[in-house]
C-alpha cells in the first residue's frame, strides 16, 4: 500500500462530532481520534465512526492507540477506514509490523523524549512516520509539556527518519518558532488549542490561529 502524502498539521484528541467537523474544515490536514480508554480525550467508537464517515477524503484520519491489541486496532480500522495508525504506548516493533501486515495502514510510531521508538526492527520494517512527544513520567502524551526542540531538530541528520512529527506543548503562540527550529514534516497539537477545562473540545479561534501560523511557518521553510 502506498503511504499517503504526509499531512503537515494534525489536530488530535477530538471527541465531539460538531467540533470535529469544524476542525476538519479549519485548514488542518489531519485529525486524531484517541482510543486510549484512560485518556481524558478518549472518543467512543460510534462518534468516531460518524466523524470518519463525514470527513473522509477531506482530511487524513489518524487513529491513536495505547497498548491496544491487534484485534482491537484491526476492528477499529475496519469501521473507520483509518489513513494512519498512531502507536503511542509501549507496543513492540513486532506488533507494529503485524498491525501493518493486517491492515495495510501506515504506522506512526510515537516516542517520548527521543527520536527513535525502537532500536531493533523486524524483517526490514520501518515505521512510516515518527512522532516525538514530551517525556513525562507515567504519562503517554497529551500532557501539555514542551518537547526538546534541540533534540528534535537533529532528526534531519538521521537517514532513517523520513517523516518526523513534532508534538508536545505546541500552541498558536509557539508553533511558528517550533517549526522554524525543528523543521519537522508535521506538527501535532491537542491541549494547546482546547477550551479550558474541556478535554477534547477545541477552541475554534485557537485552532484557526494555530493552523494559520503553522501554514505560514511551513511555507517559510520550504
């Protein structure tokens, strides 16, 4: 299966139908749907399916999983038609390869505080994109803590990294600088564009500010 063209701006952790549709029309390239049961941004499968059916073809749909089984991920993909599968937990490279073989959906491997998710890869397998989030003990992401931009910027000298997604603490106010320093393939935001005290519900003014700033910053480095 050919890997889809890499998105540049992903808004993650959506869990409300109307809000997700608005985000999909904001100029972002991708939306993230979080299926981690312990996440404050978790979305139920029924709402996720409604969103996916409505926005398919307009934005790329990324399913975020944390330590889910092959069966759970496969069944979710069958219902939603995911464009990317984001592994954000402690999954092994062997499981990632099995997921890819079963679904033919590109794998985005998320790491916390480091560039590479796995040191050893089976059968020549390479994740199709790497996402770097902030490292916070006991958390699998979505903390609002800032990633190490200096470390993240070194991805460009790593021949194994072809697509690099920067996450962790991004906001409309700092995304321009982040893109300028790191020059990532894409940026990923969740809490930085949310309505205070309402995880998953995005503030559309912040979303539009973030998207506009990110587009300008990407245009400036290309």
